[in-house]
C-alpha cells in the first residue's frame, strides 16, 4: 500500500489501474481513510480498519460531494468508535431501528387519537 497526503489535485487525478475493477488510494494524513476509484471513474471515500480481528470497510461518501477535510473528519470519528470496540455499522442499524419504532409508535398513537375523536362525535 502506498500512502499520499490527499490534496485536491491528487484526488482529482487518481485513476483506476488499467484492467482493475477498482483501485484504492490511501491518505497519509488520516489513518484508515481511502479513496476508491472504480474502472468507470466513480470515486468515493472509504474507511477501513480491523475490528474484532476482521477487516471492516465503510463507504463514507462520494467525491466530490464530500470534501477531503470532511472525509478525514469522518474517518477520524469512525476510528475513535472502532478503537473503542464499537461497530459503527451496528450503531447505525440500531439507530435506524429505534427511529423506525418511534415513527411507528407515533403513527399508531395518531390513529388512536383519530379513532377516539371519531367515536366521541
């Protein structure tokens, strides 16, 4: 693996190696931050680390929608989580489930309120 500090010029110039489906370039400044470049030219920032003895890779977001500094900040946040033994993917799934349950409960409460108003009328 080769690490280079990401700059606007470097990131813009990164290309997939000929014959490969994707190539990952690693940032020399932020541990775990990479830029995946596909054969079609699509670029996205990724975070990769080891968690519980297994390699974990998370897509941060697409280039250029994400700036280098925002991707570095997000990679640093993910690094802190994984260093604490927390799987950010599981954390996101748990939050999604909690949000969906709260939305379903709110909808059910609104339906009950509507039913009770109708039965009063």
